């Protein structure tokens, strides 16, 4: 069952001359909220109020954005299986296989993200390290909130891979003009 008002449903159906599933509409909304131009244009509204949602004129663009948005949703729910082979966990000192998150540092020149003095993840792009959601740097926030705990390699690597692929999809979304 969908959670749209009758007037919103009528607006969408008449605008695109088709009755889209709630998931198709959600995909469009999600893509738009991750569109670079949208975020820049509505930055002040996004901080204090519900965002304004412009709808593209073209049904084809609507569906294109929806598909990209649904790809992001799948990624952000960590359900994507086809992730890039990046963020392998390695040790600088193989004699010291410490698993605890303690000394978090990122080396931009080597693309290495250290979680302690020995354990690091390789091939972490600076754009992935700097990726923010809701004003928080995702990887830094995650690591700091799990400080002094043992890292779950598989889960953390999946987060790195998810952010990397999210950036790829966001670049595709940014190529589409929504207004």
C-alpha cells in the first residue's frame, strides 16, 4: 500500500500519463535528493525544512532518474552484490595483527585508510574518505563510533565499496538536468 496523498498520486499520474509504482516514484525522489545541482540549489531549505521536489517534464528522464535512484537505494541498504574490488584489508606489520579500531588516519597520497598502526584498507579514494551524508563524513563517523572495538572486515569493506559505487551513480545522476 502506498503512502501518497490522493492529490499527489493524481498529479504524478496526469503529469506522466502513467500510473507508476511507489518504488518508481521513490527512486526518482531518491535520485533527485542525491543530485549535485539539486543539493547546491536547495542547500538552505534542506537544512531547515522539507525539500522542494521539482519534477522533470520528460517521462523518459523521470524513469532514468528513478532507475538510478533505485540503484542508490539498493546500495545504501547494502544489498548490492556487484561491488568494485577495493578496500582490501592489509597489515603493515604482519607480526602485529591488531583488529581494534584505535588510530584512524587517511593517507591521501597512497589511498590507505588506517584503523590502527598496522591494519589499513587500500585503494580508498579521497572522495570515498571525504563522502558525507547529513553533514557527517561516513567512514570517519563509523570508525569513531566503533573505536576500541574489533573491526568487521567484510562489513567495513562493503561500506567502502558502497560509497565508491554511490559516487559513480551520483556522477551519472549529475549528468541529467532536472530543471
